[in-house]
C-alpha cells in the first residue's frame, strides 16, 4: 500500500475527484432509471408499479443481512490494507451467495404467511432473484471503491442502467406484461454482474479466495453498519407494508412514483458520502484535523445542494409526474410536496451519519435511527387512514410521518452525536447563505408562476446560485479542487 505521507494533504481533492466521478455517473444513470420506471408506470399502471415497489422494498430490507454492512466496511478495510483485498472480496462474495438464497426463501415464506396473492408472490420471487445477482455485483464494486477507483464505479453504474433500459423498455413497448418485465430486469442484473467481474481485473486484487479470518473480520466490521442499515431500511419497509394494507394498490403506486422521483434528488449526497467514507475512515485514525476539515467541507457542500433541490421538489412536482403520466400519477404531486422537507433534512443527516460512522459512532447513530422508525411506525396507522379519507391518498400520511422522523434524526445527529467542532461557524454561515438564496429562488418562482415550469425552474435555480455566490456560500477552494480533478480526469481519458 502506498505510504500515507502526502496523501492526507490531498484528501479533499481526492474526495472531490471521486465525488465528481460518482456524481457524473449518477447524473448519467438517474435519467435512465427514471426513464425505465416511467415506461413501467405508463405501460403497466399504478397497481403493477405498486407491486414492484412493495417487493423491492421488502427485498431491500431482507438483503441487508446479505450485505451485512459490507458495502461500507469492505471498502474501508481494503483502503486500510490492500494486501488482503482478494481474500476479503472472496469471503464477502461467498457470504453473499449463501445468504441471498436463505433470505429470498424467508421473504417468500413470510409473504405466503401474510396471505399475499399469486401476482405479489411471483413479483417477489423475480425481484429477489435480480437482487441476488445485484448483490454479487455490488460486492465487486465495493472492492473497487476500496482502491478509491470511483471512475470504474461510475462506469458500472451507468452501464447497469443502460442494460436495464435496453432490455426492459423494448419488452414493455412490445406489449409484454409484469412478468416479462421482471425477467428482463433479471437478465440485466446478470450482465451487470459479468461486467463487474471484468472490472476487477483492472486492479491488483490478488487471489480472490474466502478465508475464515477474513469472515470474522468482515462480520465484526460490518455488524455496526448492519444495524445502521436495518434502521434505515426498516422505515420504508414498514411504510410500504402498512400503506399496502390500509390503501388501494394504486395509492402504493403513487407513493412509489414519489419515492422514485426523490431518489435522483438524493444522488449528490449519496455520491458525496460514498466517495468520502473510505478517506474519512483513514483520516480519523491517522490525521484527526484533516478528518474535521473534510467533514466540515462536506457539510458545507451538502448545505449548498439541499436548499435548491428541496425547493425544486416543492415548487415543481409536476415536472416529475409528467414523465410518468399526470393522468395516472398526478396524486403523487401531493407526496412530493411533503417529501421536499425530507430532501432538505436528508442531506444533513446523511452527511453527518457518514462522519459519525467514520468516527466509530455507528451504533449510536443506528440506535437514533431506530427511534425514528418507531416514530414513523406509530404515526402511520393514524395518518394513512386520515389522509386516505380526506385526500383519497394515504401515501401523504406516510410522507408526513417520514418528515417527522427525519426531523428527530437530524436533531439527534446535530445536537447529541456530532463530534465537537464539526458544526463550526463556517457551516452556519453557509446555511444562512443557502437559506437567503432559497428566498431568492422562491421570489423568482413566484414572479414566474405563469411561465412554463421547464423555463421557470432553471431561472429560479440561477437566482439561488447568484445569491449564494454573492454571500460566500460557495467555497472557491472546493470549486477549484473539483475543477482541477475533472480536468485531470479528462486529460487522462483523452490520452487513452
């Protein structure tokens, strides 16, 4: 492994470069993902989309045991000792293969016991199969991230979405139904796994073989993240099950559309923490001051992104539903307006959670999230019927409960759990500047209320950026580092 000397000083640039690659990949992949889901919604309708959403949510929760925190632990372990990369990866893949089968069978048995019908069970089986292939590909990508090669991760991300679009969209356009669509998704996941294996050949892994000591190491390192993952995935799983029980299938479909449209808005935050975590973990043990500098910079970046994305979600929800068809999914706009507050809060909770995890505070963070799940689970049975009776959309009740729990989680992270000094004066200045920019965005949006939203939205965001820049909310050093990182990568690509 290369010596650490000199690496800490370039840590911010390394993270910005890696984040740039992940953001670029996600910006390219997100429209493809939305396209696929939009075609599914248009061709299959809200009810079938609701079946897919319910099955995917249950699998996302069940496959946490398959992952067992490896998506976070494995890159950090490899970054700290790359000589063990092959054995760590081999062990992780063996664990994923065995547990994927066991979890899929348990999920199927649980749904049979709950009395799900044939369509729901078949949907679950096919979605679980695609998840099984996907988790093996994810393990390969995690190992690549341990070498801080997010360029390969970005290529894989875009490639997987291209495959899904190339296989699923034609199936739908030819008039095939739900089952054929899910089979096509499984084929795409299988090809994605083969591509991830090929990417592994570009890095110095060594022999990819499982080992008992590596299994103990992975389970020990991953267990805190498993608890954290359970706390994160439990809430949408509980929400989906209760919504399916207390509302018609089309309401689940409307909520699915809202959640799928929220996903791309959170991609920059996801890319930031994904690229930052291995570096933060290394810095916390080797250079504590560099850890704080990097964490503070990430929080300021999250602040600059959170405000316009949240306001855009609240002000222009119809931009998303038009993609899926306003005729079938217009009620999802109600969900999006409420979830705008969730987007704003999630940028802070996700970034703080990454800093806490790198500092070894995963368990405390996970426990705070479990408490928030309890808040949401307690509110859902009351809010879903209430909004279903008044708006004929019980999903709005789920969204209100989600925002309430996110408020509690963000406050817990910021007030009780954040390391002292992480939320410094510059952070509060950045937050104030972003809020002032948000006021400018609201003003421009109000003035252009009668203008086509496809024109009004970019102009309102431009107003936000101008005010943010004028008030010093954009860090010139961060922008320079990001630009230099992109320039170096562009030169490297053009030389190949």
